[in-house]
C-alpha cells in the first residue's frame, strides 16, 4: 500500500528543487462541448507564452489529443497500463516542443482508471523528471471517479460549458460533486462556442446563480471562446488553431485565456516538478490501492 508520504521518498533525478508545476484540469460533464479543443489550444498558447508544458490526455475512451495535433503515437497511456511500455515511451514532442502523453486509441472498454493505476501514474511521472512549468490534463466526459480525481488533484479546474441545456446541467452536476465530494472550492468556467460575448457571460451567470445558492464553491469566469469556423478548419488540418490561424477569433480568445491562467496564483509546495500534482492524486487514491505493481495491476 502506498501513502502520500511515499512520494516524499522519490527524489528529483537531478536532486534540485523546482517550483511546483501548474496543473490545469479541463472537464465539462457533457461530451462534445470542446474540452479537447480547449486543452490543446490552451497548452499550445502556454507554450507560446514561454511555458514548458505537458498535455496529458486521460480520455481512455475517446482519446483524441494526438489526432488533433497530427501526432502518431507508437505507445499510449493504455499501453503503459497494459505493461507494454514505460510512461516515457509514450512521450511525444508536439509543435514548438509541447510534450504530449496520448491516452489510447479506440480502447472503448478502458474508460476508467482504478485508484491503484492513479498511484502507478504518480510514480511513473515522478521518474520522468521533465522540466515543466505547466501541465494541462484533458479529461473524459462524465463524472467518473477518474475525472473527479484528476480535477481534485489539479490546482485549477476549467469547466467548459456551451449554450445547450444539457451542457449547463452536466457542468453543474460536475461542479456539485467536485465541491461536495472532493473539496474543490474554486472552479474556472469557460464558455465555448458562443455567438457573442454576452451569451458567454449569461451562461456563466446561470451556473453561478445556482452554485451560489446550493454549493460551497466559488466560480470564476475565465472568458468565452467564440464559435469559429477557423477552429474547425484547424481541426481538419490536425493543428492547434493558435498555430494554424493565430489571428482568428478563437485563437485570440485562447491566448487571452492562457494569459489569465498564467496570472493565477502559483501553487506552493515543498517539492518541485509534477510531484505536487501527483501527491494530490495519490492522497485520494492511496486508501483504495492494494497492489505492489499498481501501474500494471489492471491490464487492458
Ligand atoms: N469554439 C468552437 N468553434 C467551432 N467549433 C467548435 C468549437 N469548439 C469545439 N468545436 C467543435 O466541436 C467538436 C468537439 O470538440 P472537442 O474539443 O472534441 O469536444 P470534447 O473534447 O468536449 O468532446 C470539435 O470537433 C469541433 O468541430
Ligand atoms: Mg475530448
């Protein structure tokens, strides 16, 4: 059994302390609202802003970060869990040095990580020892234990919402469980595919009203990304829109959002690297873990 304290025993490979990595989880409740588009473009915009960034795809059901970036992974996170490779074998270098860990390709049955797999991921990440400033975690749709755990472990959660009743109710359901069951007190709301700025603000206010009434969580409005044909074209070209069409409306919005994300208070912690994030993952998963080889305990 691993405990959060076990992580303390894992030294950074170069033995030096680094500031904790800023970890941002992107989630939405409902599928198809734009989590992956937001994750890819936020990560890329952070790279443009000089942040050494890793984009982690955790959607083992419908993984598509690699597809959106035109990358061809030889191995994915699913292969790591199946014992076919090490985490470092999955690392891809994307545009401008963005690091990408792809999730899986078409493993529809592998949509949920077991708690012990989270712990295995912790150890694997600690051993990677990449010099990073930021990590963006793209999540699956829904409110599975895995999604909640990644959100809980991150310093900031971006909940993506669009102007559809199901998107708003699913976003609220996600925020509710994060707040009530996972102790998340701060959520960033991003309105995607909006027709105008007012629509985005109204979407936020709708969520904010009901959250303020029933939940103990503070919602911040991160801003809106317009519905943008250029973004669809960029997806067709398998590029981030901030790379392919940097002057288009959605690219400008993503840059703005990255700027705001950069101004969030930096995480504070005694250790450097991704350990900060990983500790928090482990703190949740430890109680349920029971194997000595957690990463490979549940083979795909
Ligand atoms: N701002 C936007 N403007 C236009 N189309 C968008 C926008 N955001 C998302 N889309 C469309 O929605 C589809 C689903 O987006 P995606 O990021 O894959 O959602 P999710 O990861 O939440 O399932 C994309 O393929 C794209 O066609
Ligand atoms: Mg997605």
